[in-house]
C-alpha cells in the first residue's frame, strides 16, 4: 500500500474526514516526523521514523500532521501554539514531538578544565585554548576528553 492511501485511511478512521491531497516520503527530514504544506496541501513524512520507531508511533505522527491539515482547511488555528490544534491533537492521540531517532547523531560533548581552579566547561564546539581562558580565574584551559568523531 502506498503512503497517500494509508494517510487517507487514517484520516477517515481517526478524524471522520477525507484527506484529498498527496502524502510523500522526504528523506531530507532530520529532526521532524512530518510537515504540512498549506500552499498546496501535501504532507511530507520522515521514513526513518517509520523504519526505526514502527507503525504505532508513525500513525501518531500522521495524526499530528492531519491535525494541521484539517484545521487549516476548516479555517481554524492550525499552528502548534493554537488552542484548537492542541485540543484536537489530544483528542486523536497524536504525538506532539517525535521521540529521538538512533540515526540522528548527537555531537560529542567536549570538556575543558581550568588548570588553576579546576572549573569545568562543557562545549559542543572546540575552542581555541590559546585565545580563551577560564571565566573565574583567567587560568589556562585544558581539554579533558578526546571525543571520537
């Protein structure tokens, strides 16, 4: 079965309303499960969510995007901040946020420690230890861990 047919079935079963546009996979999505495009009404979905988290979680993401879709075409508040969106999402048991995927790689945390006072600093990006000093005592900073990139 194709994705658009699945979204149409979920829309009729969970909302009692038809989905009249297209749904497609978008492999470029990283941190989101799906997107609604008001301009032409189509929905994009992240295939990794379905592959890694399964059909049950994916269905909740489909419900989330259908909340945007149906509210938009009813002329009601369809954005995340709108009360109508929050209420409908709760009513149909949609997901507010996508659980983290194992394929989305987190940057390693770098730990710098002051040579003089021992103050530790955690950073996501490398810093130039010749240029920057401790904020407390102006001591020399030393990188404590070597993350494997």
